[in-house]
């Protein structure tokens, strides 16, 4: 299902995420951008930054069942630090069968990158970009 309202500002990132889970197309297609929310690290050590400045992230990707978890990283160093609860644009690239087999949810095996952060706002068929990582 796709959104047919030309503009909508959500009260919170969680409200926007829940809306995406129920009202947007959540089919996983390689190289098709998907909405995701930054979570605390599974290891409980917060968000990590790699030597090149890219952020290593645990994400909950929007899906009909309320979302699935993946580990990802940004394409470039964010100028504005990402925090748990931030919305991002995650692009799945390929599924790693070995990684998928080690998790309860095979979607964990999707490998992808985070290209941008979003505001909790939908305008003219797309999420409003807060920062494009370049």
C-alpha cells in the first residue's frame, strides 16, 4: 500500500515508523530504499563510529509485522550524529544466506547501507530528508 496524502507531519519518529509499517510498501527489493529507525546497539554499547567516521547502526526496518532488525552502516560520516529513534533511509543490497541462517528472522541476513536521515514528515510521496550522507 502506498501513501496518498500529499503531506503529513508526524508527532514523533515512532508514529512515522508505525505509519510506514502499516501504510507503505514494505516488500524487500534490492536497491529499493526503505524506512528504518535507529535502535540502541544489540550489544548495549550505544552507537559506534568507525575510523572513517561512518556510523555502525542497529536498525529496525519498517515491515508489515512491525519491523525487523539489521546491522548496517552509513555510506559516509553523518554531519549530525545519529541517535536511537532517528529515522533513516536504509537500502538493502543483497541477502547473506549464512548470516540469515544464524538468526531467528531470516531478514536479519539482508546487507545494506544507510544513505540519509529523515524527518518524521511525508511530503509529495517521499520522506523529508534531514541529511544526505555524502
